[in-house]
C-alpha cells in the first residue's frame, strides 16, 4: 500500500509535509570522473502546510535565533501506521519562506543545515565529511 500521510515532527509540533528535497553532492576528479572525498549534504529543503494561527509560529522563532538547533523527524504513515522515518539532528534553519495560497492555510518552506541525518538506516554525519 502507498504512503498516505507524511509529517514533519519538531518538538511537540506535527505539521503536514507537502514536499522535501535532499541534495547530496560529491566533488569529482576532472580527468578520471572518480569521486574525491566524501559526499556533502548541500541542501535539505522542506515545505509544510499548516492552519493560520495568531501566535508567532515555531519556525519563525527558529529562523530568528541563528544559534538555535532543532531535532526533527519526517514520518511516513500508511493507514496511521508508521512505515518510515528520516531523523534529523542538530539542524539550523538557514532559510525561511511563508506563502498564503489558500485562505486559512499557510505554507512554509524551510531550508535546514543539519549536523546528522539518518535515512533508511544510513547515516550522514557532517563531521565525517571533512
């Protein structure tokens, strides 16, 4: 069966995930085409959708505190059963964008810079990349 719901979980927040994009990059030797060094996580972007609210959103507060780091989970559900997770540790929020395309809802795009990411049991640790 297909995944029916995807959520971004941060602290006690749980927001519907609309989209995510993870980009790893690796330098190559121009002569041989062979990879040089370890892969780097160059971009991790997330787009969520939430209902409008009067209080200052969690993500704006995170963006305005440049030293703040957060742990996040992207959780994939099939008929309310957790099927898969992407675990994100010690992430900085380096870019934030907010859109209102439909009354009553706000879409937010987050670009994060995490220290560590675990995807399907494989771990990327930024400290190991240098």
